[in-house]
């Protein structure tokens, strides 16, 4: 496979500031050391939002010191949780209000980013997260946000959406507004090297699903196509290396860039049915998001490939990544891509899908009905019903049940 030059994908024009309004994206080993320079230009008192794992890895104290050296005061909230809820966001807002901050820094994975964005919505606009469910519902200006990802996964650092779960039902609310887009994003591969192997696997496959789902949605456009293709190129090349050589910073840099480009693609074209399948699995079983969406992705791709346009798009992705060439028909190239995705998921050695409780075939009808109600299902290129989801959940559950028996 041809070696990729990260410089080719990391120059300033690559992120096209005409597309990402007023956002500065910087990439490189050690680029997070520049946080102080950017913070002092945006505020005088920063709320640093992270989680306990990132704190224990030493990243919180390092970033805090760099910000304080620049003359900016820092209040830390390091209690972000996986799949942040209304209540967890409100806890963060309480800290922000007590400190009266004028800048937010999100440090960590997608959950920390979502918590930081959710806090920004409520701190500046009041109300509850449910009030911002949808797009463009923030009527007041929002605080500047600096995003520093420590995982190559959600691409939240290049999105204006916060995904916040309802406390009781665990339904995920996508709350988006252009004012919530990070003002500055610092992509530092060195920060991702502290991830446990299982986290790298789950976040990497999540990013892969973002690239491939955003490529075929009903909202796809020229810009999303460009970013999704580049994301897949980077992830297809980098992820096997990350899984096999966790300390390979070139590979980690490629995965980080790929995840961010996939995030830009999502911003323009949204996601599809694989995420619709994943969310009910997380809500009911506690399945890790990257596991749920990764295991669902091949089934959804096979479903979508029954549409001629999707087959053509998948074929283009296979050719762009040098998995197929001009001698392959679209159908053959599409199949090559799907098989490559299955291989990448296998190489990731994802954790078990079961987490909080055991799978039960009797749950499939309920899961299918919930999947059909997901917002992302409306963007899937092929119209998809609860009956379609039942078929795919059956395929998904049978291997999982077999694994459980073993």
C-alpha cells in the first residue's frame, strides 16, 4: 500500500476555512503546547473540561499549566462521563457559572468535547439541553471554545454538534449550532499515545464509520465527499498500524487527521443507519459506541449497496484508497470495500458487545423500533424501516450470541 504523506493532508488550506467558518485547525506533534497563545487571545478565565482518565494520564495538569503561564486563569472540570447526560452537563455548567468563565477548553475524547459544547449552550443561552435539540436554536452568542482531542474518533473537534443523552431514556439528542464550533482545534498526535489499546480500537472504528456513513447520506455534497474520501484514505492506511504499533506517532497522526476530516464530513452530511442501530444498543446494553457502530456498519453498507448510487460511491472510495482499480466493476469494487471494512473491524479486536446485560433475541423488535426513530435514520440513502433493522439486528445478534456461549 502506498505510504501517505501527512503534510499533504495537514496544510492550512486542507481544512478550507471557507467551509469551516472562523475555525483555526493546527496539526503536529507538540502543537498542544501552543494552547497558551491561543487562550490568551480569546479570554481571561478558562474552563478546562476533561475527564478523570485524561487527568490521570497527566494531560490536564500539563494543559492547565500552559494556559496559566500565558496569564489566563483556569478552572478545571474533570468529571466528564462517557455518553454525557443532561445532568452531567448541568454539573459542568454549575462550575462554569460559579467561576464566571469567558472561555472553554475541551480536552479529551468525544465525551469531553460534547460536555464542553453542552456547557457552552446552557451557560450562554440558559434553558435545558432539550431546548437545543436540532440545529440553530441558540439565540445568544456563545463563548469561544478551544478543542484538543486526545483520541482519534468522534471528530467532534471539527463539528458544531453536541451529543447529549436524556437522563431517563438515554436517547441521544444532537444539538447543533454554528456558534458551538470550536474557534481553535489543536491536533497533537502525541496526546493520543496514552490511550489504552481498546480505546484506540473503539475510537478508530468509530471514525471509520463516520467517513463511510457521511459519504452516502441524503445530505451528501461535494465538500462532504472530499473530506470523507480523505478521511477514509488516512484511516484505512493508519488504523492497522495503530492497532499493531500503538506508539507509532506517524500512524496516530494519520488516524487523528482522518477522524477530524470525518468530523468535517459529518458537519455537512450527517450520518446514517449504522448509528441508528448503535444508539439503542448503547442505551439498552451499555455497548461501547465504537463497538456498536463498528459491528453494525458492514450490514448497513450491504443494505445501502443495493442502491446503484451507493454502490458507485463505495466503488470510488475503494479506488481512491488503491483497494480497487479501473479494471474492477463498481459492484466488485464495492464488495472489495465492504470486505476491507470487515477486515479493519477484525484487526481492531473490539471488546465484546455485551456490557451491562446479556443480549436477548426477544429484544430485537424493540431495538428495531428505536433504531427507526433515530434522527440519523432519516439521512440514510435508502429508506429504512423497523423491519429492515430487524433483519440486520438478527444478523448482528447471532454471532454475538455464539460468542457469548463460547
